C-alpha cells in the first residue's frame, strides 16, 4: 500500500529540518528526503538575533546555546587592518549582534550549519513520531494532480518507493530538483567574483599577530583582500581557522594553495 503524507520535503539541511520540526509541532505528518552528499565548504557560521528569536519560538534556542556556547572572555569584535602583523585601521564592537542588548532576549550565536542541522534533526526525531526521514536518498516528482503529488524516493543502495503527499516542498538549494520540476529558473549570475576559502589549523597563528583579539580580522592592502575568522565559529571542528581571500585571480589562488 502506498504511504501518504501531508508534506514531502526534499532537502534535509537546516531549512528542511526546521520546516519538518515546525510541521511536527503542528501535528502534520511529513517525510524528509535528503541525499546526504558531503560538502567540503563551510556553510554559515552563526545564527543572527532574528534567527535565534525564531528558534526560541520553537523551543530550540537553548539547545543551540548548549551546542556551541560562547566562552567567557572571547572577543567578538570585527577588525580591519593592513595585515595580521600590520596596523589596525578600525575596530567595530557588536556590529554583528553577538553581544546581549535590551532590544531582544536573544543574540547572534556562533554555530555551524552542520551542527544546527544535526541538532534540529535529533530534536525532531525525539519529539515527533509523525515525521519520517529518508536519508541517503533522492526525491523526484513523479506525478501531480490538483489534489496530490507522487514522489519517487530512491536510496543509494538501490531501493525505491513511491509516496503520495498533498504538498512537495523543495529545500534542496540552488540546484533544486523540485524547482526544476516546477519549471522555475535560477536567475542571476554565478561566480561574479573569484573568492577562495581555506580552512587550516595553526596553534601559533594568533601568537604571530600584533593585533588585539577579535572574532573576525579583515585584511586590506595592495596585494590581497582577505579575512580570518577563528575556530570559535565552527566549534564542532575544533580550532579551525577560516581564511577567505576575496576577488582574486586563478593565478593568485594557485600561489596561495
């Protein structure tokens, strides 16, 4: 017998997982289909104040804080300088909402996309039995009528199934198969600037700098524009430093790597 849901969600990143959690809170049964493709790119390093307010409404903000607490004494400033051992040009305090104010019960919190996604997934599974998951699988629109859609769910091990739903929602990013099935086009230009992001571990890195501690250091000089962020934004990876080089040529990329 074909299984039916109110909603099938294709894409199990933070958007898809939080949607499934929200639907679970409302007693709506749904299925999350996620291909589980690993990504080497670091996607997002924090939830801003407004996002934390939304997570608070879902009773998730305390979980986020516990998963990636901000250690006491950590500088949350953003600095512009000529180099990590150069001259400090300007320092901004609380420009990204990391510090508590009287304008909101929440503040920006540093947590990686992967950590947030895994946290919401765990809470959804714990709290809502009406939410099902199909991991390492793809969901493809098979048919559509005025009242329902059917979705082909195919797993990496060769398994396949067809489920029915009232709604199919695409939370599967810029290359969304759901968007393509709807005939929608991704507009705009890609690769308008050549940026390079490098993740590295170096206990001596901050010992070599002459700058006072900051969460982000933006380097501006005649040779390269770059930013360095400490590992505190990606606590699940330990003390990993993120270096991003902005608007550089392929030749410069090769020299850096």
